[in-house]
């Protein structure tokens, strides 16, 4: 089954073709992502109206480009998958409307995909994918969650952030220290030049039981340290390293607790922050110590992309699931309400 995937939930336009007849990573026939970072940088954050307009401008050219790279035409498609939520409602409607129109014209089924399920399943596109049960850490600019995965479509929330998501904390902390938007990746790059241990910040909510997160207090600690420092380039790098170490260690501690609570030793990591090299190394060591494994998508598939939507949609279409013939999106959507595959 060849499935076209469309992702337009926020500020990245993603399109991909996934072929279930091909094994592992080869199943991803082609994918393309257009990022709107430059468009929103002037405003210091995502502007929903501008995001929707840019999806309208870029989506169909990306569909044509992706099909050409895959060596396919629209007539070769067996289904269409699109992000139906959660996300910005205007942006979601652009993708849903386009996907629905294609499916109607081609007389193939279409399925709306949960954005976070797409992230969660992205590591399963790689060679030697993990099999449930496992624990998933979904960590991005908008989400930080620990989810017990009993089967595809059977999810149980173990813990989540009470305030800022980890990626959001990276972006806000970078802004506090004068780094341009989006600051998270730049902060992580700057941390590579920092001195380990020069600044040590709290590991939030690790001094008590539970699997929830909180990063707003950590951000305040960084603000005070930066304000009281000489604000030199090396100090900025040292504070960035201290902040990154605090986030990475906090996530690792919570992941180990979640594995124990779920009774498994396999951790799957997805979302934009999942591309962080220090987080990957730390979780890999933790999983090996527990006799398990840590699984990640390739870095290009950590941020929002059409590949994860095509893959998740293909699994549901293969199981006979599809969405009713109407344009419908769900900006707020609990993943625990999804049907099992």
C-alpha cells in the first residue's frame, strides 16, 4: 500500500510517500519538509494566520515534488493520510482539505492521524524497529509526555509537563540570553562549547515520586544566573551547558522511573528534542544498563514531517480504518481516545 502523508499542524509543511510493501527504512519512498522558521523569526514565534497562508502556498508544490522523487504519480496512490490534530486549527484545515480533495478525486480512502501518534511511531520506520510494549518519551517544543505503549493505538499517559515543554524551555532560555528565534537548536550547539559543571541547575521534580515534569522554574534559575554574570560569550556557553545537562538528566531520571512503572526496558524517543545528541547518548547508556534498548528516529524525522503521518496512516489504513468523507480536524485531541489497530 502506497500512502501519501501530509503534515501541516504548525509551522512546517511536510509531505511523504510510504510504501508498506518495502521493509524497514526503505518503505519511505520520498519525503520533503518546508520550514517556515524564516517567516516567523521576525515575530519571535509562530503566527497562526501566517502559518496557514504559507501551507496553502507550499503544500501542492511539495506534493508534486515528493511524488516525482518517489517515481510515482497520483494514480499510484492507495490512500492519503493527514494530520487531523492536535495543532493550529487553520493550519490543520489546509492539510485536511487538500488530503480530502485528493482522496475524493482518486477514489482512495483517507485517514486523519493524531500528530503525537505520528511522532510516537516514527522510530518504527527504521530498520530493526521495537515492538510493543515499550515506553515512549514524546519531547518537543509543544509536548513533553511519557506514554506506555501496550500496542499500536493502545496508549496510557504516565506523565507530562505541568507548564513548559522541554523544547519550549530551550527556546525561552535561549531568548533570555539573547539568542535569535528559534533558540533551542542554537542553545544546544552553544552548550557544546560550555564547561561541564561550571553552572549546576536544579533537576526539577526529581526529588519526589511521580512522572510529571516542570521546566518553568529551571528557566527562572537560568535567568537569575545570566543576569548576575559577566554575560561574556564563554559564560553564555557555560550556562547553556548547565541548562542542557539539567534538562537531559531530568528526562533520563523520569524515563527510568517510567520504564520501571510500565514493566519494560525499551524506551522510544521522538519529537524535536529527540535529536539532541546529549539526550540520545544519556538514554542509550541508561537503557543498556537496564538490559534494554533506546530507539530513536533518524534526526531528520524528529521534527514535524510528513513521513511519520504517512507511516501512521498506512498502519491504520491497512487495519481497515479510515475517516468519514468530510473535512474534520481536532485542535485538542487526547491520544488515549484513539482506537487500537
